[in-house]
C-alpha cells in the first residue's frame, strides 16, 4: 500500500485475551471517534474515522492463537505546528502507558495537551494557521520592546525618552480602530491577510531609521498593524472553535505568540555586534512574510461571519466598560514590566545582550505550559475563579523579580511567567465572547486600544518615577495595584462563559 508523505504507521502487539480482544475491537472514542468495524481479509477488523482531527485514519486489528496486533495508519495536518504535537499524538495513538485491557478514553479523560472538545480537520487547519499568524504578530509587537534599550543607547536617549517612545508606539494603536471596523464590514479574512503582509514590512523598515524619532515612527505604525492581526485572529478563533475549546485555542495562539516573541529574544545577541547591532534584529522581521503567503492561500473566512447575522449592532456598553477597565488595570503593570525588563537587567544586573536573551527564554518558556493548562482549565472549570487565583499571584512574583538578584530573580520571573500564562487565556477570550458577530471585531479592537492605554499610563508613570530616583521594585509595586482592581471587577461584573455558545453569551440579535 502506498503511503503519502506525512502519513504514519504504528503497529503494536499484545498477548491475546478476552479483555484485550474486546478492547481493541471496540471503536475508539478519544481524540477520534471510529465508525463500527467492517470485517475484511477473513477476520481483520477495519476501523475508519467517523469524527476527529485526522485527514486519514485506518486501524486494523488481527489476531492469532496467542497474539493480537493493532496496525494504525494516520495523518493529521497541523499547519506550521505539526512538529509540536507529533510525538504526543504518536504516543496516544500507540496507547503508550496503557494496557490493552484498559478501557477506551472518553472526551473527559483526554490528555492534558489536547483540547477539551474534539476538533475536526477544518478546525485543526484553522487553528494552525491562526497560531502561525500569532507568531508573526508577536514578533512585530515585541521587537521594539526588546531592542529599544540598545537603540536608545546608540542614539543617546535616556529613561524618560525611552518611556515616551514606548508610549508613542503604543499610541499608534488608534490605527487599529478602522481596521477593527473593517473586520466587521468586509470580513475577518481580508483584513488578516492584509495585516499579515503589512505588519512585517513596515516593522522591518525600522532597520533603516537614521535617528530615534524615525525609528519610533516606523514602530508606531508597524506595531499597531501587528496588534490588529492579533485581535482579528483571536476573533476568528472564537468564532471557529467549539464552545468548550475557545480558551484552549486562545492559549495555543498565545503559546505561538511566545515562540514569535522568542525569535526576537533569540536575535538579541546580534546587538552585541556593535552599537547599531539592533538594526539586524529589525531586518529579521521580513522572514514572517512566508506566513503571509500561506495565510493568503489557505485561511477561509469565519463561518459565523459568512452566515447571516445582524450587521449594525450597538455595542454593549456596560460589558465593554467593565472589560476595558479590567484590561487597563492589568496592563498598568504588564506593559512596563515587559518594557523595562531588559533595561533593568542591563543597568542594574549588568547583563549582556546574550545574557538577557538567555534570561528571557529561560523565564518565559514556562508560560507556554501555563497557557495550555490555563486554557484547558478555563474551558472545563470556568474563567472567573481561575483569573482570581492566578492573576494576583503572577503579579506578586513579577514584582519580586524586580526586587532580588541571582537565583531568586530567575525563580520569581519563572513563576510569574507560568501563572501569567495560566491567567491569560481565561482573560483574553472574553474580548471575543461578550459581543455579537456584527461588532465582535470592533469590540476586540477597541478593547485592545483600552489595554494599550493602560500600558501607556504604566510606561509614562514608570519612566518618570525611575528618572526621579525610584527603584524598580517600588515602581512595579505601585503599578501592581491595578491587577487587584482587575480581579475584583472580574468577580463582580463578568459572566461565566465557559461551555456556552457565542450566540447565548453575546445575545445575538
């Protein structure tokens, strides 16, 4: 039998017993639902897929007098991230860690890395493409933050100038408002494809900036284009994923964002090449155009947008105001903690560009695990209480990482990243869930603006206080108050949305 590229074959044998025969000749009902078997070749049980993420699935069970053998041929097409799930899927297909007498797993006992709902082939393709777009978006949103310290030193700019630059780049978020409206008018796909091209090109132009103001100008345009890409792919994810896996999808996309941001961090050793080494980091942005090509070729329009829906819908003001206030409170700390981290490591801890890169990768990587665990927990157990526990704990650890040195600094940054990752999917998914199809993109865009305004306030305040002689610990400790206010608002004013259809949450007209 010819096997196409990407198809895998797994064969395992066990001792024949009534229990193993019963288990292996029963249709699987885990990450895949098999149809009832047909008997072929004089006694071979043939199982085919009825529902699940595999583009090809065929399982054959044969037995002899003392042995029973299972041969599974499968293919799963996950754009860009097949390598991440290849080994976990292989181990699950071959029943690693299980005996042939074990009962089949149900959706409630799926492995920790799988979504709470069973995805189909279409949903797997969409999630992979959106995650790839998230990498591109994250790089364009991160590259200025990671390199501004080195660019500022090259151009002779101080803390106040850096803070103002960060605020100006974030103020460019106003560019996203018409893009958000366009997402509701002409469709999510068209705007996503345009931003997948435009964001890397404009951001890469920073490599040619002759002075600091022009560098800031390029990023004041490029970064908002990346942010528009980010919130629009989140809208598509919420609209395309099953009701019990929306937060999981947001978590996967955030994990991909971490990889994209990680590329920017891994490029930081280029800054050690000389005073203008930071320019090479911006030039790398053009590599993300390959993702733009794939998105333009394969990403379909959201099915909810394509379906008939009310197009002119008033924004739910109370929900919007509550969620906007929460995002402002959260970003009062998150934005300056992220933005000034490299300067803190460089000026206070005397880290080199390579050391900063190592620190960022080592302490941010655990957030990927937190994102998957947090996404699953938010979908299965609810958003509100997960946020209430993880968000303030993450804030305390982040502030602690600006207070100590050595191993404790690495450990607290590690813990803050992990718990921040747990909280993120539950909080981020609200942006798309609370509003109807007709203004979901607009709401997501305006909420992104609100979050950036909170970040601007945090950056301006942090920069000014640092220039007045405050230490980093005191500055971050003051800004942490916003996190606790956000938690109170989540518990007091946001509805629980887990396991509910978008139309029931958003009160679709």
